């Protein structure tokens, strides 16, 4: 094999590996624009403290209704930055210490399921189809 063929094959393999890594990264971690688009709508979650329904609006606000052992309502604003959903609570039936913000890292997201992590806790939400 000539040196020119060796260089072409090596360069092609490097490009293939780079493309595969980019595809893997994009599938594993959605982009901020993908999160913003797919986050809109109604999501539900079931946890140890009860059931929650979260309505996410395109103007950047949300309303969450919780039922069960920890019942109440939360309202606020949301934004996406660097793979995190940042929620700022402006109205809460749980606390008067407002505003309060938290950042949830998006681990996985598709049109039906959202998996986030806040601290050591992982949360799974399912989208309600209209």
C-alpha cells in the first residue's frame, strides 16, 4: 500500500469516528433548541409524594399541579441553557420564600419521555398527547 492510500484511509477513519461521536452525543444529549421545542405541552409524573401535572407554555411560563401526599400548585418561568431546564418559581402553595430557582439537567428526551436530574435525584416525566 502506498503512503497516499494509507493517509486517505486513515483520514477517512478519523472522519468516520468523529461523525459517529457527534451522532452519539446528539442522541444522548439533546440540544437546547430541541429541548425548548419538545418541552412545550403537558407532562405528568408519578413519585413517592404523589402525582404531578405540568403545563409548559411557549411564552416561558409554567403551571404545575401536584396531588397526593404533597398537594399544591406551583407557577413560574422556565428557560433552557446548556442542557439544563432552569425553573424559577414565582408562586407556590408550599413556600413563601420566592422567587426560588432550580436547574434540572436533561439526561434524555424524546417526544414522549423526559428524564432529568436534580442533584442526585432522577425524574421521569411523560408527555400527555393532545
